[in-house]
């Protein structure tokens, strides 16, 4: 997606540890026009099949998930990272290792929001080692839902997540795939 790649080149910053900082348009301040285009792109790519729900992870995935769900006209569900009094005890839970925070945390989805047999489109901002996506897939499996596909805004192609998901048969659509960082510059695949 050229518009996205252009923004990454113009406004992204490469940090030590192979982290791409995109906080001026994705992770902290959000560009709603860009997010709407991202939502349209996901909706168009996955439109050839029935989709009942869009699933993501709080916080960074919510914006793109909402735009995608809006276009597809389906509900958007996000896995929660914290336990609150309002979260039902009847929930699906899985462990996710965070690439950026270097720690493992639990994510949960209230069981009443995923019905067996539903087709779920999973979306997120980044794909690196695939931990977040495999965690959400695990939640879909627990709920006996079918994963319709995986929509990723930025895939770091030099990390194994994308390859592993595709090898496991998932239809992964990434809008910008980064091949490598070259002296602080982003090189797309
Ligand atoms: P994975 O679970 O695939 O290893 O990592 C994906 C998650 O880690 C995403 O949800 C994202 O929040 C975070 N992440 C991974 N790499 C980056 C990065 O280079 N930049 C930012 N901003 N987040 C990243």
C-alpha cells in the first residue's frame, strides 16, 4: 500500500533492537484518513468470503480494526490485557510474549462475544515473531471459530511470524512488508 509505505519512509523512525517507531500516525497519534484507507484495503482483500467479526488486541490494533469492521459492517472485538471487574469470568485466555516489552502477558476475550462457527478476521498493527497473532488464533480455536484471515499493517519480514503463519495455512495480508533496516532506513520487500 503505497500511501502507507510513503508515511513510514517520511515519519517512521528506526530504533535500536529492530523496532520501527510510528507513533506520529499509528501508535500514539492516529491518522484517521490513513486508517480508513487501511480498513478499506483489508475489507476489499478479504471481501470474497463471509466474515462475522474482526478481532484484534488492545491497544494499537483497535483503530484499524474499527475501520475494517466499519467497512465490512461487522462487530469489532479486542482482546484485553488487563482483568477488570466488568470482564466476565467466562472468558478465553492465552499467553502472549511481547516483542517490544520483552515480557509475557495474558490476553482475554469474554466468551459471550465469540460464537462457535463464526468466521473471524484478525488484524493488528505489526507482525514480528507472530506471538500476538498466534495468541489470537488460539483464542479463536478455543471458541471453535474459524480464522478467515490475518490483516497486518506492517510486517517485519525479517522476523519469522509471517512465514510461520503462512506455513500454517493462514491467509496473511500485510500492507507493508519490511525486508530490513539499512543504516536507519526502511527497505521494503
Ligand atoms: P509479535 O507478537 O508478532 O512478535 O509482535 C507484534 C506486536 O508487537 C504488535 O502487536 C506490536 O504492538 C508490537 N511490535 C512488534 N514489532 C514492533 C515494532 O517494530 N514497532 C512497534 N511500534 N511495535 C512492534
